[in-house]
C-alpha cells in the first residue's frame, strides 16, 4: 500500500474569519488638522513663522533683553565716537562684545537696544492697524456682498475712493497739525495712535474687496439656502453661516497686510511723520543713516536688514498659510 505523499496527521488550521479581526477605528481629520499637516510640510513657511514668533517675543521682552545684552537705548556714549570724524571707534560701526551691533554715529547710542525697541514700535503699529483693517474690511465687505443692491454700491464706491486717496500725503499733513497731547497721550503715543488709525482706515478696502467677492460666491451655496428655508434671518446667516467660511481668507490676508503696515510705518518714520525722537524706530534710524552712510555703512545696513528679514518672514509664513488653508490643495 502506497504511503501518502503528505502527512495528514497534523490538523489543518481553521480559516480566520474577517469578522474575527479587530477593526481599526477610522479617525476623522478636521480642516484645522489638515491645514497644520500641510503647513508642517512647508519648511520655508515654518521658518518664516519661527522668525515671526521670535520677533514678537523680542518686542514683548524688549526691556529684559536690553537689560541683559545691551544698554539704555537713549543713553549717549560720546567716548565711543571719533571726535574728528564723528564715526564710531573701531571697525564695523563699533561692534564689540559690549555693543553687539555697534553704536550710532555722533552720539554713541547702542544700535542693538534701539533695534530691539524699534521692533516694539513697528509691531504694535502693524498689528493694531491690521486689526482695524480686518474688522472694518470683514464687516463692510461681507455686508456689501451679502445684501447687494444700493448697499453694495455705496460700500464699493467708498472702497474705490479710499484706494485712490494719497495715504502718505494725508498722514504727513495730519501729523503736522495734531497737537502734542490728546486724551492723556503725549508725544510718540499720539503719533502712534494717528499712524494706527490712518494705516488701518486706509487699509480696510483691500481686505474688503476680497471678503466681498468671497461672500458673493458663498451666499448662493446650499447651506445658505437651507438656512433661509428654515426661517433664518439675514443677521444669523451672515454671522453663523458665512463668517466661519470667511475665516481662512481673512486669516491669510492678515498675515500679508502686517508686513505692508511695517513698511508703511517705516516709510512714514523715514519721512519724519512717525514717532517722535528719541523713541526708537527702524525707519527713523534709516533716515538718520542717509547723510553718513558712506562713513559708517553699518548704521544703514543693520536697520535695513532688520526690516527686510521681518517683512520676508511674514510674507513667507503668509504664503505657506494660504497654501495650507486652500481646500483644493493636496
């Protein structure tokens, strides 16, 4: 009798049923999480975001940073200035272990300390002006796009009027007639208030146009029609249905309007319409460096590079945030 080719004495394992395999829970991802995953892959945008956070921390802790690494920003050090040439002693504008970015020509003030305090002025003006622009632009843009008709016509013509208005000339003229003391604020506080209001007021039409266009596109969506059919009023639809869907473009434009405000503040300070001396400002430092840049180029390079890096960081982060919040992105 022929022996079997295979040993059949061992028991054949029972087939495993699909039902016996533990099911893995399906985890949904919110739009915020998806946006963060996209942003995390963009190393350039993350680098810009890190620089922005560092700048904000520098502005917040300016007194502590200056106390540890610098000197009083308004303290003169004439002993560090060459009496014949009026330039800092040593090379590279007087850079040393005690003066990390050198000293100002003619008076010897610490450039590092003035750059740090200048960050506070630039960011305060830029952020508060952006807040004014975003609030006005979001509200009026959404109102024009949602209601339409004569309301849209009036708001749109107001936008066109403000976009055609010479902002720089108006600011310079306004600063020249504003008194030195208003409502308890004096000197640079008054100038900063004027800059915030003017820059913010003339900046809202840019975001207003974007919000208006997005609102016109969203007001015909199905969820808006469903809210109308359930008896929801205009106010409810505008606040509860449309505004949450406008957060992404508003947030992206906010990150892009802040560097524009920084440049505007620097330009106004350069022209003498910014904060009053001796308050530190990057634009004012550039203005003071113009007559002597050939003798001491570092005094122009330092504030110029600071403005360049700040604006570049905000723009890189804003571009990355725009791509991350794009619903059609990969």
